[in-house]
C-alpha cells in the first residue's frame, strides 16, 4: 500500500512527516519518483497533469489538496473512484480573512482612496454604516458559511445564495435559480464562493452585473471560469460597477498583457485567498486514508454527478 503525493505547490516533505506522525510507516511516494504504479492505492493531489491518475491500476481513492475539484473531474482519464475534497480549519480561516478584508476594503472605500492618492486628491467621503451595507455570498458551503458568519459578526447585512435553503444566524437565504434575481437586487458587495460546475461556469457575466445595484462591487475567490472578464471590464468602465477584487483567473498566472492588471478599479491577487497547512489538514487526510483502506465512505466525498 502506498500513497502518491503530487502537487507543484504543496510541501511534500512536510506532508509526509505530518501523515507519518498520524499513520506510522505510511509509504508516501512523491511524484514523479513513484516506483511501480501498481503499488499506489491512494493519491493526494493538486494540479495533477491530465491523464496521470489513469496510470495507477490499483488506485482506490483520490484525496484533493484543494476544496475545488473541478480540475480533477475534468480529466477524462480519472478512474471512477471516490474523491474527497479538502476541508480544513486553516483553509476556512484564511478564506474568511480574505473575504472580510476585501469586503471591508470596498465598504470603507479604500479602493477609491488608493486611486485618489495616486492623483493627489483629498477625496473626502464617508461610507454608510456596515449595518446599511448588504454583502451577498454566492455559495454557502464550508467556506461561504464561515465567511458569512464573520460578515454578520462585523455587522453587515448578509445574504446567501445556494442550491438548497440554509439556516444560518443573521443570513437571509435565497435558494435556487428562482431566487437569484431577488438576491442580486439586494447585494451591494457580491462574493463568489461557488464550485465550478456546468451550472455555475460564466455566472459572473453581464446579465448578473446588470441585476446588481449601481455602484456594487464584485469579489471573486472561487474560480476564474466563473467570471466573464470582458463583461466585468465593461460594467466597471460604464460606471455600473464600483470595483472588483479578483483572486482567480481563467489563465493563471494572469498573462502580463491582460487588461485587468492595469484596471484602476480592479485589485488582482495571485490565487492566494486561502490555503491549507499540513499541520491542521493532515488530520482529515489521515482519517480519509484509513476510511479508504477500510472501504468506508470518505469524509467530504464529492458527488461527481453534481460536480462538487
Ligand atoms: N481562491 C482560493 O484560494 C480558493 C480556495 C479554496 C476554495 N476555492 C473555491 O471555493 C469553492 C467553494 O468551496 P467550499 O468548500 O465552500 O465548497 P462547498 O462546501 O461544496 O460549497 C459550495 C456551495 O455552493 C453552492 N452551489 C453549488 N452549485 C450551486 C448552484 N448551481 N446554484 C447555487 N448554489 C450552488 C452549494 O449549495 P448547497 O449547499 O445547496 O449544495 C454550496 O452552498 C471551491 O469549489 C473552490 O472553487 C478557492
């Protein structure tokens, strides 16, 4: 029994040490030094090259190092085995920080003051109170619901759009497509925390922006393919949207020629909104290794038909 570790971004040695502290003797093989592919039972992965996971004939489960598994299930060679996505307190905490910071930056007009400073303008203006600002979260799952709680604690009016109805203190729930219109109409700061699926691809487009109130801001921390970049630029340039904070892009790294880099109303961050650390995330991964080897259902198992 061996675990394949494959990620261009995560620290292989730290992961091995954290997992072996929980499962003594666990055989962890770091890609591409895999040895015999038939030894591999489990894979812990992020950004696996397409086709790679089809090479292991005895693979019985895939554990994702990320919360989003859209890249994994887009691979036509991915074997039909259970997939678990990453759920980890550090991932949730860092996403909550980012969403709160970005929402506060738009709320307190720091984006406008940054532009005004570059023009040496004393742009005196008070924002409304947080209680008068409406923050709408698309996606109220692990990450969206934690961000919603922090926004409520800060005093914002908080709305959430999800597939199923939610009961969360201080959050008004708008379930399903039929509620999207009402949700968008009441949202001053829109946060996208949806999984990327066939239902949600391109959801941040001209039609969605047109439903938002004049001056609304958009924060995309989900996937770049949720956003139609040209529609965003047009909505910002027309003055309908007040600003945007973008952490994820259709092409990453964002190409140097992309107009979003220079747009005065856009803040670009390099897909760093949240991250998990092995010291906390290894508990859940170790639990899933034991479950997979015992033939039990995984924690946070993905519904492949639903796409998340
Ligand atoms: N930028 C970064 O650094 C970063 C880091 C981590 C994650 N992410 C992104 O964040 C996403 C969310 O992560 P998560 O752990 O919170 O996911 P999750 O727990 O699976 O939650 C997904 C939420 O989206 C809702 N949803 C899904 N499809 C929908 C649809 N068609 N219409 C309305 N609502 C829909 C779900 O509704 P139900 O609750 O009704 O099912 C759920 O509330 C990930 O998929 C990933 O793309 C980005």
